[in-house]
C-alpha cells in the first residue's frame, strides 16, 4: 500500500542518456523493433554519404543499435536470444565493412595478393567464443582468428608476401573496429590468446 508503479524506461540507462543527449531523441535506424543487418549497413552507408569516415560511421551506428536494443530489451521485453542475435549481426556487419576497407587500402598500397599460379588468395575472419556461438551481449568483446588460404605475394607497386599483406589487413581491422576514438569503439577485439 502506498507504492506506485514506476514506468520502466530505457532512458534510465546512462548510456542511453549519453547517446540521446549527444544525438537527440530520434534514433536514425528505420522503424521500431530490432535492427537487422540491412538496416545497419544502410545506416553506415548514409553516415558515410554525409561525410563521416568509416571508423566514425561504424561507431555511431553501434551507438544507435545499442540504444535501440536497450529500448527493445527494457521497454518491449525482447528476448535474450533476439538481443544477442542483433549484437552478433552488428559484429558481422562491422567486420564485413572493415574488411572491405582494409583490403581496399592494402590493395592500393601493395596490389592484390596472388598465388604462384596467379590465383587470388582468400582471407576469412573466424568468430570464436560468443561471436561464433551468435551469443554476443552489449558488453562482449569479439574473439577472432584470421585465416588466409595460400602463400604468395602481391602484384602492386610495393611487392610484399601474402603474410605481410594480411598482417597489414589484420592491423587495419583492429584500427577500424577496436581502437577508441572520440566516438568510442565498435568492439574490443581479442587476438592476444592467438598471437599468430
């Protein structure tokens, strides 16, 4: 008796307050509900078109995705599986965008890596732990293993081995996703357990 019901609101979150204070109440993701990969990619494209470099666009998109997930979790009672699936999609979208940029930058510097027979050398990002299980939460780091399929060298202005080329790509991926900037970070990236 004497107790009144309190409205549960994501606005009680300090993170949500910071995002809304900095960017306003309206989340630029389309529609209500959990954002999917297409919506996340479209927002990154829009931010880049508006003049944000990729690292900033990825970090801003992450802020708005997490703000939306807070609303869906707290106010609309989204399931844990839906939240972790959306966070995993966020990781996949950001890794794909960062890999495309890192490969483009490395190709411009070194040329494309080729096998001795002239074939292209593929590169994969393998998600381990919670990322591999599609169970990322909003505070998870991402455990990654990078794999390329063959030895070779690049064909461009500065010839390097495939190993050197992909080491450069791996460093760029970390910078694009893991480094903290004025906009924060996208994901903390853990390669320390597998330094090679």
